C-alpha cells in the first residue's frame, strides 16, 4: 500500500495544502478548539466495526463483538458502537458503570476483571453483569455474594491462559506461565467443576492473549491450545457453552510501511477453526465473541498539537509541541511508534530530522524520535495519528497540565464531546485541613 493510500485508509487526506480528517480541516479545528485536542472520526469507527462484523458473519453469524472499553471510554465512542450493535468488554467496575451510563444493557457486557474485590463482585451481581473470573479462588466469594444478594447463579465464565501469548510490547502479552492473567490448562476442569458445584447453571469460556497483534498467525498456537482445552472440558464435564470468547488484540498499522491486519487470515485462524471445533463438540449454541479495542477505535482519532519551539542544540533538532506524554503516553511507556505529520502540506520545504518533544519536565517526553519531516516552523500544527486507543484514556494531568478536549467529526460537522479540563478541575477534589487554612 502506498503512503497516500495508507493515509486515506485512516480517512486522512491533504486538500488544498491542509490535512483533513473525515473532510474536516485540521488547522481550522486546532484554531477553533485550541491544542492539544483529540479529534475523533465517527465514520471510521463505524467503518471498522462493520468490516469486522462482516468478516465474522461471513463464517458464523452467531457472533458478538464486544468493544474493549479500556481502549477508549468516551461516551460518544461507546454510543456510536452501541448503535452499530456492539457489546462491551470491561475490566473494572468503573468501565461497567460507564457502559451502563452510555446505554448498554447488562447482557451487552462481559466483565473480565482481575484481582476482583468483594465490592467489584457486588456491583456486577447487583447489575446482572456477567463476570469472567480470573482465578479459581475467587469463585467462593462470588457464589457467596450471589447468595447474600439473593441472586440466581446464572452464568459464569473463566479466563483461560493458553500459555501462548503475543503483543506489541512485553507488557501487553497476556498469556504464558509467568503472566498474572487467567487459569492454566491444568486448573480448567477443577474451575468449571467447582462452578457447577456452587450452583452456576450456564458457562462460557474466554482467552485474551495480548494486545497489538498485527500478524494474525500469532494467534495460531494459542487458538489451537484453547480449542483443545475447551473440547476436553466439554467432554469431561458434559458442559454446553453459551459462548466461546477469543479476546481482542487485533493490531493496526501504526507505521506507513505496515499493512492492515489481514482479517481473512484472522478469520481462518480464529473463526473458522472454532466453528469446526464447536461442531465437533456437538454444540449448536455457543456464540463466538471477540473483544477488539484498538482495531475499532485507534485509527479513528488524531491529536492536533501546536509547535512552540524549534530548537537546534548543535547535535539534535527538536520540534517542541504542546502535547506530551501526559496527552499520549504510549511512546514513553511502550516505546510505541505513532506517525506524526504536518497539518500543512509543505513538501516544497527541505527535509529535516526532528525529535518531537513534549513539554513535560522529563527527558522521556519524546513523542517521535528522529522523524523526517519537511522543515517545521513555530506556531504550525502537527497531527499525531492513531491516538483513539489507549490515548486519552491513559492521559494524565502530570505537571499540572489539564487533559485536552475531545472533538467528534460526523458528516462534516465538528462537535465538542469532552471539555478540556481546567486548572480549577485539577484542584477540585483536594481538601485543605483546618490547620493549613
Ligand atoms: C481481556 C481483554 N480483552 C480485550 C482487550 C483489548 O485489546 P486490544 O485493544 O488490543 O484489542 C484487552 C486489552 O488489554 C483485554 O485485556
């Protein structure tokens, strides 16, 4: 795929010398809303959802996509996905609460927590939200909380750790013996047997092997192992599963030289094989569930940031901007690559190599290292691409810098969907004790 196509695939295009997102002029947006600002493209979220849904439907219509809310909890994003028919994967009570507020029904939600507290369980059980357990030890407390609340023990699921993990960074690989998530092969029968013993009536299974998987063959071994485990489980305990969940992890092309994830191969490995395995188990019922976060929302958002400093220290050229790792932490936290482009089409200028540096008082606050860009000038604007997953949601107010606003583009119209924090917001939850007043 050539560079222009790669950009176009993210609904980005230069028109009359200015970068446009979903047809909206990025320089006008930056001036109207101030910078840094997250700009979200509704059309692209819908498009990604529809594409994935079609691929899943083409093999097995009994499927459900659960958006992994940890990638993005903007209520507008959740409502867009809800209107497309998505369910949600939540990792905390806060996320479950947000999804319910966005209008999701409890049955749309899977709550895959880890290190659940009793309060977490109480909230889930009171709200009839399915809990996907992470440890056999948690079962007893969950069962007791059902009894205390007088709730029927309907459905339960366990996160299985198939030991083959994958991901863009060691911290996002979520399967393997050393990894804290899920239960290993040798505990699976015991887990479901105990769940039956506690009176749970219906069962699902779940894996999530990691995040940022751009090569679909990385799922291969994990899926084989998982299917083997659940076939054995169904056989041994005579269980009929309500659903078989394959987690998320679907990657996106952050770099211009990367192609999008090959969904046809993903389908072969995940959906086709699981359909065959499910048929082997003699089950009609189980729905196939997948839980993409990044795939659905990452490419739909950019950060607009203004250049405030062009600094040549004699060794290196820095372009200083008003977004930093407080705005987007992935480059600093994972060494992740986010493509950064000028909002002005300035190809007539000479090429230079810049480190794009944020304003945070730490030398790790570099959003892009050694980036070749046409000569930049102070007060111009840059766009940081693919910031719609693990972007705003991981932002902070470090260095007392208020979090930025979020703007949604729909049908050529721009609308503020989250106000920027204020200095007042930064202080609002602090209480000064009497002796310091
Ligand atoms: C249980 C679970 N499901 C889904 C996801 C979504 O991952 P991604 O955004 O890579 O699709 C995660 C991410 O960590 C997860 O922990």
